[in-house]
């Protein structure tokens, strides 16, 4: 009987980096539409005020406490330059041009935005995007041009694959744990889904219809969410059930999300980092 070949993840890692670049395209494209109103000079949370207070408090050591390049220039022009540069570099990642170098700069740019972004950049997907960008630096050797699906594609090391597995595990498992630790009675009594669709951050087209479902379906949906987030993630470390686990993880969406830029970013990102778990 022929032994089962161990996966190399060569093509999965190539696809993952392309999708990660696409995530950055959506991220910076959405910022181009709203960054001035959020953290610009006349924005809700002006970055110049934040950097000025940090410099006053920490002096030259401000960068160690608040790592952002906006400590050196907090002008509106530089803010727009960072967003446009991020968009261009993301496109280069998608097309395989100086991929690792572009990922490094993207991570620095996005970390800088997250640091000065206040409440607008403290979402799960912002930190997830950053962490994946850093891990992606070690997926393959640095090269100027990366041909698509070439026979010369290098396989990522086992350690890198394990780190991505752990990242996927942590994202899913922590999502379940935080529900239990929140102290919310709704999650503990499995009744959250009875009103979730009325209060969710980004209600989608199907949210209204999901809200009309019978109470027993809402309860079952809540229980299944806990099962998918607290039990299924452990299957990530069992290679023969990776694909099955990914399908369950991708299906863990209690209600439709709206198709704005941020939601599209999350959806593309999910497909990207979960592609590494497919054999």
C-alpha cells in the first residue's frame, strides 16, 4: 500500500501570500476613503495630538512605547502618502514582485496606523492582519520576482506551518473563550442568538430573516458556535481532518455580514490564512 505523501504547502503558501496581499489592498482602499475623517488633522481622533502627547511624555523613547512612523511626521500629506504606498505595495505582493520586502514594509505601515488609530483600529482583524504579515515573512526565501505556480516554489518550514496552525487555533478558540469570560448571561444561557441579529455591528441582508427563525434554532445555533470555536479548533493539529475543520471554521458565521470594505477584508483574510490548513 502506497504511503500517503506529506503535504509540502508549496502552492498553499503561494496562494496564501496572494490573498494576504489582496487583504491589504482592501484595507488600504477602505482607508483611502475614510482615513482623513478618522485620524487626519480635522478627524475624530487626530493622530497629531496623539503623537505630540507621546513625545511630550516619553521624549526620544516614545517609539519604543508607541511604534509608529508618524512620530517623525504627523502631517496630513504623510498620512495620505502612507495609505497610497500601502496600496501600491499590496498590489506588488499580489503580483509577486519583491514579495517579502513589500510584506515587511506593509507590516510597518499598518502597525503605524494601528498605533495611532485609537478605537478605529483596535479590532480583531487589524491585529490578525499584522500577525499574519509578520509570519508570512518566513514562508519562503526572499526573491525579486515570484513566478506563479512555478516548479521552483519553495516549501515553508514545518515550524512556520505550525505557527500558522497555532494562529488559526488561537483565533477560533479565543473567540469562544472570550464569550464565556465576558460574563454575558445570553451566551451562558444559549439565548444570545435571539437578539444578536438586532444588535450586531454589521448586520447583513440575511440578518432580518435569520432573526425570524424559531427559538430552538437560535439556541442550536448558539451551541454550534461554541462547538465550532471551542472543540473543532483542536482538530487543526490533526492533518487528516484539516480540510473538514476549515469548512466548519469558515461556516462559523452567526448571521450575514454586510458587504462593506471591512467585511470583505475579513472574508478574504479568512480564506487566505485558512488555505494553509488545507492539505
